[in-house]
C-alpha cells in the first residue's frame, strides 16, 4: 500500500463506504447513472476493490474484475470532485498496476470516455485490433 500525505489506498472491503460509492456511481458518473445500491453492493462483493481514503473518509474507488491469472477488467474508477488535482488518481493506478496479486496477467481491459491520458501513463493503449473484439451492450440498464 503506497501512501500520499494524509491519503492511503486499501483493498479491505470492510472499509469501503457503500453509500459514497453508490452515490457517485448512480448520481455523478456517466457510465452507471441510476445504478441501484443492490447492484453496487453485489459488484463490490464480487470484485477486487481499491479504495482511496483521507483518514477514514473514502474519496476514491476502483474495482478490478479478474481471475487473478490471465485477465483483468478495470472499472468504476473515480476520485470525488473535491479531491481531484492532488495526484490521487495516479496513486490509485500505481497501487492497482503494482499490486502483487495482479502481476503477470495476459490482458487488462477498460472502457473510458475521458481519462485516456491517465491510463497511458501506466502502459495502457488503444485496442490494436478492434475488429477482434465483440460485446453485448445493454444501453441504460439501470433505468
């Protein structure tokens, strides 16, 4: 666990503030508007979660959906607005990408509309062969 003055990262699910995470995802994110608390709770229970904390206040979050062996999907990454600009997203990504349980994976994937430059700093690139990728996408599943 790397720290930054007065901030730290934890993977302890008992520390995750479900209310804060649910509020951000359902009210402020562009990707999960309207998501129910029940879905957020289930997604946390079934993911490897990283919380960013200022003392005991949760100010950021990310989850990794993975088999810990071959692949990982990074999602629901956020830092609360009032804590942006402090380098916390970089601290969060450093902790995720360097976590001992997430080393040696064949592939990492994510979707982002606006944070390409952040992820590029950690070795992420655009998909080289997009024609190989397929998806089933449900538009507005939480409404």
